[in-house]
C-alpha cells in the first residue's frame, strides 16, 4: 500500500515538474523566435503554455506583442487585456495596449465618469483581489492580537498604546477587505469581451429581423450585460446598447 502511494506521489510530482520544464522551454523558445522576427512561430510556442493550463501576465503580454507585430489587432488587444486582469497597473502593458487601440477603426469617446468612483477603482487596482483579501485577513488577526493585549493589560500607558494600535489595524483590515470585495464584485458584474468579426451590426432585439442600431469593428472592447440563446446584450464604452451573436466575441 505504501509503495503504491509513493508511486502515485512520484507520478504527480514528475508530471508537475515536466509540465513546468516544458512551459519554461516553450516560453524561452517563444521569446527567442519573437526577437528573431518569427512572430507566428512565437505565438505557437506561447499558446502551447496556455494549452498546458498555465497563465501569467508575462505570457499574455508576449502574445499581445506577437499579434501586434503581425497586425492582428483584435488578438493583441485581447491578450493585453488578459494581462491587465492579472497586473492592472503595469505601465508596459498599458502603453502597448494604447498602441493597439490607436489602430482601431472605431474611435469611441468614453462618457464622463464619477470622480469618486474612478478614484476608488484606481485604488482597488493597485493589488489583485487575492492580495487585498489576504492582506486584510492578516491585518484582522493582528488587530485581534493587539485588542487582546489591550483588553488583558492592566498598565494604563500600555493599555492606551495597544488600543491605538488595535484601532489602526482594525481600520486597515476593513480597508483592505473592502477593496478585495470591491474587486470581486467588479469582476463578477463586469464581463468584458473583444470583437473578432471585421464588422458587426448591433440590433434592437436578439434576432436578424430587428432594427440595426449601430455597427462596430474588430478589436473594440465591449461589456456583456445578458444573454439570450445565441445572442448577447452588450454595452459599448459610450453606453450604447444592442444585441449581437455570441460567436462574434471572445470573452476576456
């Protein structure tokens, strides 16, 4: 029985090590091919890592760069956006995404937004959801520790100091947990996608008989509101709303 368990554990460990080694090799090969101007071959190497079930902002960033080099703007934006989901404030990703967006046919002006909401969203993007929540929980336990020290301490000065520290850690823990929950809610309620068709007609209802409201082109980022069978109800960055076929988009 013990021998069987050892064999199973060894097999799992070997598979993980082999997979990681393969992914590192694919990534290094992809970077080398990219540097030599062989962008399509680099894409094949990078995508092999995704097929292994591994993801990272560096992988998506390099895929975005590779697609940009072959003028596949829709795919370049798609992978830059996926990289931003993992590292929202990365300057290189943001800059390269802006270059790709400048190549779009559709120049959509975003509507003015609430400054307070923008500030809160900016703060929440400093860390990802897991980092906010984990840090918040650590601070919460520190708060509990300092509060217990305050509660059981009999010296007036020490008691006052522990109370001050516990109040600070309590406030910080709530702040971090709130931002983690905010990131989670934003991610859950904001499903974004990229258009991969050359041109799409957006209709008033989920059928081809309904009125065409407006049209957009490949590479434009949209927000999914709801779905009905093979149709999606979407919102454009300028808040225009319409229905399109689900097969026209790739969800980020």
